[in-house]
C-alpha cells in the first residue's frame, strides 16, 4: 500500500483544515468585540456612617 495513493490520508487532513477554517471565521467576532451605543447608568446610594 502506497501512502500517497491512499485517498483517506489526503481527505482527512483537508477536511480537518476546512472545519477549522469554518470555526475560525464563525467565531472571529467574539475575539474582537466592539460595543456600539452601549447604555450605561451610574447609581450612587452611598450613605455616610458614624463610628
């Protein structure tokens, strides 16, 4: 059996690379989040204390 003639040995690494490329493209926005028009509210309920 010649290694270079076996189709499975050629298809498996190519399929793995394609799957990794799809996942990389799909999850790329999660690595570089850019918040747009994010509403922010500040609530200050501090009360003084006596010792």
